[in-house]
C-alpha cells in the first residue's frame, strides 16, 4: 500500500487525457499534475531543452509535499526526449506514452498500415516509427506532423466547424491512404477525437497513447503492492493541478474534460527550478 499520489506532466492540457483514463481505471489514486503551458509547444524545441524541462517538472513533483509514487510523462515529445533521463535520475518508476501506443497499434492493425499524427519533435524522433518497425519490419508507417492541433486544443476558442476545418487541413496527407489504425501521438489529440474520426472515417481505429499508458501504471502499482489504501476517493478534493501558464483557461479546459471541479495553481519556472506563485 502506498498512499502517495501519481504524478503527471505535459506541455499543457493534453496530459489530462491520461488523467481522465486514470480517474476511471484507478479511481482511488490521487493526482498531481503539471501542465507547462508557458513553455508550450514542446514540439519545435530542441531535444535537450525538452529534456531539461521534463526533468525539472519531474523533480518538482517528486519533492512536493510527500512526493509521488510514480510519474507519467503524459507527453509524447517529452517521452521521446527524456524518458531514459528521468528513469535514471528519479527514485520512482517513470512511465512514458510512446511504447504503450506502439503496443496498442500492433494489437489493433489488421493490414499493417498505421498512421501517426504528432508534434514535429515526436515525428523527428522516429520513436513511433522505430517501435513499430522493430516489432514488424513489414509494416507501412505514415507519420504526419500536426502542430496546429496542439494550439487548437490549448486555445479552446474555435467553433466546432472551425475545429473540423483545421483538423481536415492538418490531416490532409492521410487522406486516401489505406491505414486502418491511427496513433494519436500527442496527448492533446484525444480532445479532438470526434473531429479526427470524422476526417479519417469510422473504419480507422484511433489509438489514445495516454490512456494506454494507464494500463502500464496499473500493472506497476499491482506488481509493487502500491495501490492507494483508502477507497473510494470519489471527489478527488486532494488532487493538485498546476500550470505555468494561464490558470483560468487551464481550469476551464480541465473541469470540462475531467467532469469534476478542478482548482489550478500557478507555477513559475526558471533555470534554477520551479516555484509556486505567492498566494497560491
């Protein structure tokens, strides 16, 4: 039994898609979440810079109050850039989202034609391509960078028709392809799953890599007898959410997506570390 929280980090609100799955699958586990919206998007940044940000957030969560028992890097770009680094430097299990997404796609595809939509950083890392091809060298993998989808989710301003138009434009290179499985290679993208499904068609299976990662989290908790000992924590009043950006926008998106009241606190990052804004 381990009553510490599970930590989550992302470049913004995208990692909430993993949290939502955890609230359903692991309802008694406390949440500590950092969305680094101020320094978003991670996709165009240098790998070394993303790794530094990710380690900084991981250390902040591990040092906060009584710490965390596990960290989910709920960001594909950060997973590609920093997963081994955090596994080396943090004294807790660290789970990324890429390998769970790869494994789910391998299970789902029937024609070995898989698409990947992601940030430029994730596409350039070839993390999904390499993972899929290592398991099945005969697979056809089409990777498409879709950076506008990240800002579309974070802005939370467009109408439904405007969202659909942007998704259609970003997924243009996938049109008329034979893919039967599409990896949502950024945790922001499940927030646009209905629009994405309309564009690619109902015959294409969407893989939510963040949600798949929670299966790994559950396995680690069980293997280490580390589940929370108090059940149920139905209202999650002790959960903690932080952002380095605008708290009001983050709170609005989080409350809507998670369907529970969320109080978001503001963090200030700099080269020396991360601090909680005074008065929070």
